[in-house]
């Protein structure tokens, strides 16, 4: 297909702008409730290294659940596939991301997949490092490596806000600790998790990571293998089966591109032989996906026949 230029992207944004009024910004993490629901940005990072973008492309937003793909890649690199999937399953849950009840249904207890919070917390607990600071430092370095951008950092206000209000994630961690799914100190794992969720990015940086996954884990510019191909494939497969919360099935039908969303309103999509696409629009639907992000990806996918199916 022909490459989209920035004017075309800008006009697609104008077509979907009004959908922002159909949703609400997340407020269960107090700092996220301050986001402006009308912010809107999109970026495409092509495999040849060209990046096009439109809208509020300089606006930073926190990764939130999009970070689950990144921590999974790092945990796989650190521990290997067998170790990771002894502790976390591979099946979609069909439940909301912070649901606790399926943990009770399996013996021995095992979170269903790394994209729901229980699984993501277990994955974060597997990241190597002597203490929380070292683990967070390794996650940040991994982000810098993937984007070739050392300016990426943690939004401390969002991290602190989530850490103080993460009663449900704390309960998940206590449950996982009781059943030996995770090791070590609960507050430390929660600290790493809330900081990984609070890594600040803009759409261009995020689309570059999407493109790296699309490029089988190789950096687009240096061709260096940053994530082993097989692990990049595992991550993209989870993006298809459970990347868009309990709307992943509908998203696969309507859009058909591996993607992961977060409650900040970001979406990172990754399409082999094409590149990375990212969208930011903080107004969310009831499942936690960006309403404008969903609409825009649906339009782009249909217009340019991007579905992998
Ligand atoms: N930090 C958020 C949480 O665990 C991430 C949720 C999300 O983006 O789905 O509640």
C-alpha cells in the first residue's frame, strides 16, 4: 500500500475526533483523571524507519497496560519461555483486566495470561534485579534500547498516585504470594509495576516499539536483534488474543491487527511487513479501550485492508 502522509493522517483524526465524547477518562488512578479527553494523536512507524504522525504528537501519556507487553518481553529474555509459562498461562480470560476470581478456579493457582493484571504482576515479579530500583532501571534501559531515545522516563506523579490507590493490585499480589506464584516483597513488586505502567511516551516513540515487534524484534535502523524473534512473536500473539481487554475478540474481527491498549488511552499496534501504529486518545469505553483509538484503527484497517486475517 502507499504510505500515508501527515495530511491524510490529520484528516483521519478529524473524522474520529467527535467520538471522544462517547467515553470517559480513567479515574480509578486519581492522576489519570486529569487527562484532557480531547487530546488526540496518531503515529505510524514504517519498517524502513520513516515515522509519520498527526495531532498532539508531542503529548506524553503513560504506558499503563501497554507496558505488559514490554515487561513480558524482558521477563522472557531474563528467564526463558519455560520458566515464564510455568507461572503464567497462555489463554485469554474474557474477564476485565483486574479480575481476581479466576485465580481461585485453578489449582495450583496460575494467572490465565500476562495481559491481565494478575499475570502482569507475576511477570513483573520475574524481572531480574537486586531491588526495585535495579528492576525499574532495567525496564527503562530496555525502553531506551527499543526506541533509541534516552529521554524516556517515569511519570513519578502518576506512579505515586497509582501506588497509593492500588488496593486491588495489592490484593492480587498477596493472593499470588500466598500461592507461590510470585516471590519476595509485595510492596517492591508493586513499586516496579506501578513505575513500569507510568513510563511516559509520545505516539512516535510508541509506534517505534510497535514497529520493532513487527520487525521480528530487530531495531529498524541498526538491524540489531533487541528481542529474540520467537519472543517478539509470543508478545504479538498475546496482543491478538488478549491485548484489548475483554474486547479482544471484537477487535480481532473489526480491526485484525495485534494491538495492546492501556487505560491512559494509548494503543500500540504492530503489523508484520508494515510497521507500528500508535494512537492516543484518553477517553475510554466501558472495557477500558480508547474510543477514538478503536475507531481510528478500525477505519485505517478497513480502508487499507490491514487485517492479518
Ligand atoms: N496500571 C494500571 C493497573 O494496573 C494498568 C491498567 C491498564 O492500563 O489496563 O490498574
